[in-house]
């Protein structure tokens, strides 16, 4: 049997329905002889244990392999075990909560042909229900908090389609040469289902190679469906900082400025993107005199950071008693603009629509924020520290951002 071009490595633990849909999408949208599929089962105790082997063999024949572990040894171990058995020129590291779309593979392969310095490439990941962006690259806030760049933007937005320099991409769907993965040592197995992909990106970039997201390749991603996915975030971040200190730097503000957006801070120092004030005001003036909800929604697809558009649209929906629609728009708005008034409005719309779970989540978010704001001193200390860092690093935009936050609460940037 001829060696495959791509070995698809899928670590799984339960959630058979997702795994089955993922495998079906590979079969439907991938040339039969181009890939082999290696699924590493981390000790599943649901239908996966009995259905995986016959399903995979039925779909892919001899190009399918199941590796069964008796206990859940985690994402990194599973991927490394699968990669060790791979025969393909390339590896596709793939979460089982993904669904591939027609024509997903050729654009990724072309990336390596067109850009010889590409070390790893990923598809544009979208949410399956909305089709909006889940991942088009990882960006780093001034605090080095990771963000999915342009999450919830329409997938066709020009900023999403633009080529850009990235420090990291997600391991949920990542294509890279098999030899490079092995040369980098695979995934470090000290992480517990998080940050493995960030370290791998660091190791790839240390070799002078670049990372890319290829928007012509589209994959739906349910995102973090594994139970307990966030339990080890703090420990993973500590390990990443120790092993990759200095590898990553703030770049969210650079992406924003390049694409014509601005960056702002919440009272609790979270970062978010906005339109420049002039653009925000111009859009509002254009719509306010003869407001049409359909036209407003259409404009929001091209200008998803137009805050006033969400406000005007929700006001009309609320007046008409269309509270479920209003809650949906408020949820999207709160994702872009994490403000206390926004969460209050979301909780109200959700409650009026009978969506008690969404109302509860919004209330819990407000309670969490309230706890942070009870003691502002740590926030002030952090803001002043970031001002000092920005001065040393020659980052005037970051310095102005945190100086402005301090000025707004009546304090100076200096102790």
C-alpha cells in the first residue's frame, strides 16, 4: 500500500457522536488515498470503546488504525503515540469535535508549496451553528492572555481573510510536516489538555519557521467539549511560562491597528476591540435617522465592532417583544464588548425570553466582575506595571492604553 500524504491523528475520550461525525466528514471530503486516520482512544467507556474500530475500518479500510489506551493519559500523550505510528509526509492533528468541509485539504497543502518557510498551517475554524469565526489565529493581549483573534466575526470578513504574522495557532486542527513534529519533540507531555500547542508553536518558530491560518480551508469546531477542559489552565500557564519564557509577546494591539480597529480596557483590565470613535459615530449617524433593522443587521456583518448598531437593533427588538432575538444579539454584543451594562442587558433579555440558563450565566459573570472590582489595588498595580513595561519595550500604544485607564480613575501612571 502506498504511503499516505497526510496522517490524521485524532485523540478521543468518549463523546462518540462527535467522533463519528468527524470521521464521516473526513471520509466525505478527503480523497481516499491521500490520508490515513489514526484514532487514539484514551480509555473511553462509552460507545467509542466498541464502535470505533468497526466504524473506522468501514470508512477507511486498511488506512485506519485504532490505538486503545486503558486510561485517559491526556491530549499530548495520545497525539504523540499516534504521531509515532504515522506514515504520512504530513500530520494533521485534529480534535474529534471538528467537522471537515469540502475542499479542506488542498489549500493547506498549497500553503507549504507557496511558502517554503511555513512550519505549520491551520484551517479557519468556525462555530457549527453560526458559521462565525472560532479561530483564525491566536493573539496575545498586553498581559499575555491568549485570545482567539476575531472570534465571532463573520467568516467572510476582510480582517479574517487577511494573511498575517502569527505567534501561535491552535492544535485543534494543525497540519505540519511529520519530520518537523518529531524534530520538535512532539507535544510536551507535562501539560494537561492545554498549552501543548502553544509550546509546539514556540519550538517551530525557534527554527525560523512561520505559522499560518488558511481561510480557504474551513473546519467547523464545537470547541472544548471535553469535560473538565479548563481545570488545569493555571498549572498549564505556569508550565508554559517556565518552558517558553520570552517566546511570546503582546500583539493583539498590532493586529487591531493594522486592520483599522482600536483596543480598549474594561474597568477590570480585560482587553477588547472597538471601532475608532470616528467610524463608530459615522455608522450611527448613517442609520439613526431612518433606522431599518434588516439594514442594521446587514451592516453589522461588515462592521461587527459597531457598538451602536447592537444597541439600536436590540432596542427595536425589545420594543416589539422579540426578546429571544434580542437575547441572541445581546449575547453576540457581550462577546465583543464585555461591559457590565452589556451583561445586565443580556441577563434581562434572556430572562424575558425564558432562557434561564443564559440569564444565570450573565448574572454569574456580573458577580465575578463585582468581586474583582471590590479591591481595585491589584488592578492599579498591574496597570502601572504594564505602563513601565511598555515604556521599556517601546510600545507607545500599550503605554497610552494603560495610562488612559489610570487617568480615568483619577490616578497617574507613576507611583
